């Protein structure tokens, strides 16, 4: 009886644990040093859209790069010739389970204080 | 020689893609310089968010278009953005992109199926008060 109770609790807890994984990453604003980067991971649900955003302070260009678990870059936004070169967004639909690594890179020689999130 | 021409053509195609991606009128950047920010009114009725729908832009078919919105953080509220492809009769049409759930830093990406007008609606659920009549948003569309 106890074994079944434990098993039931585990089954019930699994969706809660998975739900925690897909919470958006919403950090406080952060500063990225010259040519530096900040990274996070996104769980990604097959068939559903994931996306990452960064808005910088205008001092340097930023780029966002997304890598799958095999290290392939599957999405990016980094065109330095853009009129607004540090407002970035990438969006992708996972074809397989993640995790996906999201890198926010500073493409310039100065500091950039950015706001970002990913989900 | 043929390889050089092919490489040049590829470079031109990429450059052209960068130049013509996004709205027909080019990148739109609205910020807090000279009161140029986008004001999204607060909610005046419980359950009915305030809306700003001033953006009606033409987008080219198959060109990636994106919008980024950052609220004023006073206070941080759950903004929402919806993008509609407008019908010929100027009806609101089909919802092609939306985003919410990350506070007041949100965004959306869409690839227009056809060259058409797109209406962008930004919603603000924060309750109206004299101190907080609207959210000053920084908006980039490209």
C-alpha cells in the first residue's frame, strides 16, 4: 500500500517538476563586458515556440545565439548593420526536446547594460 | 570567375535581405526621447486591459519582422502584444503572433505570408490611477 502511495505521489509530482523547468528566465538587468557573454538554458517543448529577447543601452551591438543540445546553432539575431543594433529577439520552434543554450553576446569593445529574458 | 560572381550575388542577396526586412517604412524605434515613447493606457475596468493600437504597418511577404517592447517598470506589469494580419476590408483579421508572461519586456517575431497591413495591439492590465495612467513603452519594430 505504501509503495503505491509513494508511486502515486511521484507521478503527481512529475508535472510540477516539469512545469518548473519551463518557467521563463527573467533576470535583473545585467552588464555584459566587452566581447563578453551571458548565457542561460531554455527547456523548450517540441512543437511550441520559444523565444529570447535582449534590449541593450545602445553602447555596443548585441547578439543572441541559440544552440541545441548537440551544439548546433539553431537561431540567431546579430546583424550589426541594423539601425537599432542592440535590440534583439530570436524565436524558434523546437522539433525535439531541449535543453537549448541561449547566449547573449556583447559584440563591441564597451560595456552594455541589458535587459533580457528567455522562455 | 563564376564562383566570384556567385559569391557577389550571394552577398548582394544577403545585404538586400537586411535592407528590406521588417516594415516597408524601415525600422521603427520609439523611445523616451522627446516624449516619443508609446503610451499604453492602464485598465479602467477590471478584467479589461488598456490598449494601444496605434501601429498599423505594412510588411513584406516572407521578410522576418519583429517587435520588442520594454515597459517603464513603474510598476512592472504583465504587458501583452498581439499582431494581426489585417483583411482587405481593414477588419482586424488573423492573429499571427502574440507574447506575454515575461513582465514588461516582451516581443514577437513573425514572417508575413503576404505583403499586407499588420495591426499591433499592446495591452496593459495594470489598474488605472492618477499616478499610473499609462505605461511608457520603448518599442522597436524591425
